C-alpha cells in the first residue's frame, strides 16, 4: 500500500437499525480496509454486533464511533422520524472530528442520511453517498421526490390505479399508484418533516460522488444515466458487495447467527440433486399475511419441488397446522434468520422466491439461481421489473401490493417450472452470475473500487 492510502481516513455512516442498509456498507468498509485505508464507522450499540467481526479482523485500521442512540422523533411517517432523529448526531460528530488527531477526509453515508452533505460542507471534507438500492431504484427515488409536488397534484384523488411513469429514465418504468412508496403517497406539501426529508434526499445529487452496490452488466444503462444526471463521472459501481463471491463456500454468519445449526441445514441440502430445491425467503422486513401464507403453503403441497421456507420467528404469518408433516422429506422450514448467501450458492438450490429487496436480488443473481418475484413495497417493484422485464432472469409469481395473494395452482406450476434446466431465464442468470464474479475479481467493479480509493487518497 502507498503512504497516501495508509494515511487516508474515511468516516462511514450506515443508516441505523436496518440490516439491509448496514450489511452492504460493512462489506464496502471491508474492501476499503483491504486496500489499506483507515475507517471509522458511526454505529449504534444495537447494531454493533454486525460490525464486531470486522473490528476483530482489523484492530488497528478500523474504529467505531459509538454514539448514544437518538430518540426517534414523532413524525407523519416512522421512517422520516427515524431519519430526522439521526440528525441529532450532527453536533457530536463535529466535536469528535475537531478533537481527532487525524480526522477523515471524507464521509460515506447511506442515502437516507442526506443531511450529512451539510455536515461534510461544515467540516470541509468530501461527501460520498452510498446507495443500498440499485441504480434503477435510486433513479426512481430521486425523480419521485424531485417531482413530488407535481405528481401529487396530478393524482389529487389518490387513485390507486393511477399510472406513474418516469419517461426520462431508460426503459421508461411505469408503476400503478399503489406500488409507489408509501412515504411519497403520504406526502404533505408544507409539512416540515416531509420537506426536510425531501431536501436531504435531493442534496445527495450535489455530493462529490456516489457508490452503488451493483455492477455494469446488471445496470450499465442506469449507471450511464446517473452520470449524466450528476454531471460528472464520480459514480462507482463496486458490487456485488458479497463476501467470498469467488470461493466455494459462502459465510454462514454474515448478518447474524442462524437460528439453527448450519450443519443440519446443509446436511439436508447435500442429499438433494443439483438444482432441485426452491429457496423461499421474504427478507427481514416483509411478513406474509395469513392468506398469503395459506396460498404459498398450498402451492408448495401441490408442487413437486424440494424447498426451504424461511419465515420470520414472529409476525402475522404462521405455518398451517400439519403442513410440516405433509411435506416431510422435501420441505425444510426455518423460523428466523437463515444463512441465505450460503444457501443460495449451494449446488442443490436452483430458484429463489424473493421479495426483491436489493440485497436478496444481488445475492440471487450472483448465485446464478432463477428468480421468482414477489415484491411488497419500496424499491422492490423496481427490482422485480429489472429482473423480469429487462434482464429476463425471473418470472412474477405475485405482484400488486402487500395484500396480493397468488393463485396456489398457478404458483405451484411456476415453482415446478423454475427448476427445469432448459428455460431461458436460468440460462441468462447463469451468465449474469459469471459476469458478477468477473466484475469483482478483475473487471469493472474492481476497477471502480480502485479508482475511488485512488481519488480519495489524493485529497
């Protein structure tokens, strides 16, 4: 490493309380540390366990800035209240910076923390945005909030079937109103909380640069679009930010400990034929309703597939009585956190029923499994559109909104079909998987990462 790299100090600020936002930013931090930089991560006590494995591996170059958890502000929308509460860390960070013998030259912050652009300006350092969403999802989010006043005026009656189009974004994505993020649908002109949130999101577009967890083969057209929108080339696509992407075994502890011994799960998988298992998981935020769970389990009984069903340990959805006995041998139920990355990369797993959160989207594509899309909210509809309509690596199994319920017979058919070797979606996703490995080993993502480190080290 060069002296300029080893002396370069960065401040990293993940969005607290959300593993889907924190984990990829920790993965990015790992890449920065491997390239010789010094990093301080702002972290809450609740989220510290996610960072501790990396702290143990890099005791001299990785540091934590443990700030007291701010009281979440009452707000029109819980997420906006949470974002506003983080801004209470402004002054403590300033004081830490001023007292540090070798303060950071830049702050890399989650895109929800747009207020850190003001912080960076005050401190005289570079502001870099990290997007835990894909570039398509990010583009839609920015355009939506830039034009939110006009959009709400056009759909003054809040018609759920009103079609909102983004003609300036490549492929002109269009969504019915009920698939627009709830925050935007709830927008109230003149409300201070909404206006602050909007101001901070739009401030991201004035940042020195943006880092995306994606790669050129996946979202190249949207990367080029964002460079034009930003007016410069300091846009770095460094993904997929996944550990051991080129290794035979993926980590079983990434993001937390599994609720069961991984050995038991992988012994079950090892007995299955290649590409004979469907993995079903809806992430950390989505909970199926009883009707949705009933339709899903009915479809699994009607199908012929082996499957792993991962459900939340608590919530409104519950496994119907007797289901586990009826699918014994070909079904494996996990109630709680599962080692998803390792499961998806197992040779026996051939397809993935997913809510289309961006982390799951990347993990599935990088593993080369066909995607069966079941989005519920936020950027998940955009991710599903990318997978199905533009990349052709998946099929919709349920779409419409958080209350949509699939037809069990049709879902069973799609589950069976997803494991057929010759369907075009599976051929395409294998190519995208190979492209992902190439990108992070010695391709565009590795080159973008090296360029970012070079530029930031020259400051």
